[in-house]
């Protein structure tokens, strides 16, 4: 089991039981006590957990959403498929918004369009955009370390003057009765404003995001096209979508 998988399991156990002991993790993950203690120290250094005597608990701001490091190692194959599909939607000479998040981060591996400008709030995204020499605008504001995103009133004010040919937005949950939801009000405000300022919006969502509901709604279902690898158990008449297998409903 690789480190990110262990960390995801540790966070899941903390969510279920408030805290977890080193002994419990050794048995659950079938690794040495030294490995668990090293994992917990590194996770504490990254502000994911707080160490207790003989164990750990989640930090308060980790209770609702996994950190970017964990999300990037979850549903990797599905995310790569969706990321490749999303990148193919970009045309030459466009003004693009690319949201923070693991799926939008992956799509940067596949962008081939020329002479584009990318606006983003994703801090890890900058290294990939630099590698490709992409003309980039990084919005300013308050950094939310869990998602490695820039948010807040300063970010919203900058968006007042920006308009996009196409936007690519991450999502935590897609719910038939509520719409697109996320965990944080400030990030939701940024997503909502970007959608209002975009000619076209695509939501990147692997199949695990459907039938999930998170605290903050940022958009109705009819305001964007969903890009996904599958749509499990969902009323498709309510949504516009494009799947990685070629199936679509876009009208």
C-alpha cells in the first residue's frame, strides 16, 4: 500500500471514529508501527491531523474534505479519462478558467490548444502551466491550504473584470434535487461567479461524485455540462453531459 493510500485510510478512520490509535492502524494497514508513526508525523506537519498520545485525530478543517494530496491519488484512472476529455474541449486562442482541484490539475497534462490564456486559483497548477509556457493569470486572495486554492473577497473582486470562453470547474457532489455542491462557502462563491462569467462551463466529475450532497450549493444542474466517465443511478433527463465513452446529451 503506497503512502497516499495509507493516509487516505487514516483520514477515513479518523472520520468514522473521531480518533484512531497507532495499534489500530498497524493492524488495519498491515504495516510497521514505525511506518504509522512516520505517516502521522508527516500528516501533522501538513496540518492534516493532530497527534495524540498513541494515535491521532483529524484537524477541524479536514473533517469535511480530503486534502489535495489525498484526492490526487483517488480514482486515478477515472480522473485521467475525464481530464483528457476536458482538455480536448479547449480551442486555440481562448480565454480559459481552470478551477482548483485534482481533476483540473490532471487535465493540464493533456492540453494541446495554442495561444490560450488560463486563469486559475489552483496553486499546484502553476508548475504545470509554467512547464508548458502557458500564458497564465493566478488570482490573488486567501489560500485555503486543504484544497490548495486561492479564495475570498479579493478573488471575487478580480473576477468582476474577467470573462471566459470556457470554464472547467471541480465539484464534490452532484445531487438530483439540489445541484452542484462543495464543502466551502468561499470556494462556492468563486465557482458561482466564474460560471456567471463564462460562455460555456464544464463540470469535471468522475462517477463517485453523483448522488452526493455537500453543504454549499454553487450551481443548478442546468448551468453546466458534466464531463464524466460514468453516471451511476442518476436521472439523466435533468443534466447535460459528455461521457468518456462518447455517450452524450448536450441539448
